[in-house]
C-alpha cells in the first residue's frame, strides 16, 4: 500500500476514530489512523474505563461494609495503593488489547491499514499533514477525512487547575492517597459519580457545589432526590443553590468561598475536582484552511449527519457537540464510514441512546424523561414500579429503586422513554431501547417470558399495568406503583378497582 495515498484518513485514535478506521477496513478501504498521544483516548485513560473501575471497586467496599457493620464489626478499608493497582491493571489490559490489535492488524492487513503516531492537521480537502517532533512534516493524500480528536476537561478562567491540589478528570486518578476532604465543582453526572466513589470508600469527606436547587438538574426530581439522599446518607455535603465566588490554593490546601441564600461561607479542603463539562479538541487542526464551519456556539464542529460543510470531511465523537459518550462516538464513527462507502441513506438516530449513570443507586436511561414530555406538552401515559415489589430485588436485599416507562397516550402505546434506578438498571433498558428503535408498542414485552427471578420482570409488570392486566394493582399498592395519563399537565389514574 502506498504510504501517501489513502481512501480515508482518521485524525484521532479514541473510541470514535478507532471504530471508524475499523469499519473502513470492512469495506476494503485503505485507511490511515493518526494519533498524537494514546490510542483509546479518554475512553481508556482518565475517563470512562478509569472512573468506572473506581466505581466498581468502591461499590464492593460499600457492599461489604453494609454487611459487616450491621453485625457490629469495624468497617473494611482498602488502601489507595491497592485501588491504584486495580485501576492500573484495568487500563493496562485495555491498552494492551489495542496495542496487540494494531500490531497484528498491520501485519495481517498492511495493505489496508496504516497507523501513524503524530499530530494530524488538515491542509486541504483531501490532504493531511502528520507532524512528529524532530521529523519533517509528512503530507498524505486521501479521498475522505474524519475528525475524531475528542475533548478535554473544561476549566474556569479564574481558577488554576494545577492537577495537584485543584484537579480535573485528567489528574484525579494520579493522586497519591485518598484526600481527607474533597470538594467537587459541578453536580452533573461525572461530579456525582466521583462523589459516589469517594464516599463509598469511606475515607474522604466530600462536598459538592451545586448551582441549582438539586443535583442532576436535567433529570426528573425522583431520580435527583434518590441520588441526593443517598449521597448525604454517606456523609456528602451538597451546597445547593451555591455560587462559587473564589477558589485558590492556600498553604497547600484548597480554600473556596461560596454564597448560598445570601450568606457567604469559606471552607478549606485538601483537594478540589472541577467537573464542569468538556471542551472539544479542534484547535490547530486546520479547520480554517478548508473553511470548516463551527456550531452556533463555536464550541463544536458543525455537522450534517456527521458530515461537515466540506463534503469530504466528517466530524464524529465529542468534537461534533452532540452527545459525549463512548458508545455514541463509536456509532457516529461507523455511521460516517458507512455514509462514505456504503451509500447509507438513513440518518443517524439519537432517540434510543442508552446511558448509564454510575451513582448510588445506578441509574440507566433511554429516550425522554417526564420533564421533557411536559416541556414539549406531549400527551402520554406513565407507569412507575418500585423495586420493593420485584422478587429478585427482594432476594438481593436491594429494594431501593424503581422503573419508570413513558409511552404515547394512544392504543399503540409506543415507548417515548424509560428510566431505571437500582441494581442491574443498565441491563433492564435494552429491550425498551430496541422497541424505541423499531417504533413498536409495548405488547411484545407484556407477553415475553422473562427469566425468574430477575430484575427485568419489573419491566414486564410495568407494561402489564399500562395494559390493565398487571398482577399487582396500582390502585391498591399506591405507595409502590403508579400508572396514569398525563395530558396538559393533568394526571389521571389509569387503574381503578
């Protein structure tokens, strides 16, 4: 294969770029993958894999302690060195898989696949330069280009994140020990995940600065309240409706000043974590050279179903500003390649995206929530079932949580969205996501024979309630079950005895 001419050049070897390159190989296309730092990107390092490894380990510690403390024993503690060892092993395992895959792929399909280390920059609609320290820039030709350069943690202009005392997600995994105290700026998913992790380990006093009146402001109140109460139960202090006036390092510690309800408070902690979103990485990659337009807010690259305004150039993953998730980035990368080489005409749908929030308890979501249907004034039916009536949850002694399913207010009852809160939540939304994608009603789920005992039996009971043939009646177990229509803001019970 010519090292100068390709069918596709992918700039960025994170989840979306890597998936795009592999999909191009499926089409028998010559592809060059360019990565300046680490293959896998934030999906492996300082992101999804690392934070979820920490969460899983912290959950085990919490579960053990819930058992032994209840019988009068001292709590179990794990050293940060042991935590770091587990984290490093997880990252190395995934990194090793990528490295081996690239090496073997180059040996077996070198006619199609080229991997180049360096900084990729667009110099023309069909040209990319590769820069590497100490070497002359290399210019390669290509039919198509995919920008998959990912994102980095957003910082505040008046706060210096030195990654020692004031950290972002890039530095939190590199701390030497548990901080005695930690303040988290930002009450979104990532901030609440890290609050859950450190409170689970039980060695850090955690504070959260929340600008709104409740955490997870984009979600329904019942989810926000459940997560908030659990965090506070584990010793987390949440500063609601708080304005951060100042944060700086004083005598090696972090001092922050907040205003809540007109009153000012100054608190010192050992470390701070900024969790206020991410910024797209598209600086100095040649957008201006070819006239690629940015989105309305200038924070992402504008795209039409992954294609930019330059027909030969596509943008996928975090840089296109849609949904910054590993699974979505991979789908976008694959979709872009299928548009280029597979004549795919169906636009990419964002209606059935499954998400997981690693909180206490676990939260999984697909489609719309109640807030969204109310804002859009969509007539709907809503069913909610408490985990305490699910046999598997009772057997696990994990009865905190609920399922909530939203369907259209008609005979078809097509699914608009679902929220699952509790153990095995992420496993419970798959069938619902498939029905959303297929634009089908709930009838199939009502008749499907689910394994027993399993958490997903609760999903079946939800749809049975909507069809008025449930085992438990919501009009009887009013504190455990809800089933109602919602039209113009008016709730009407659907089950009456």
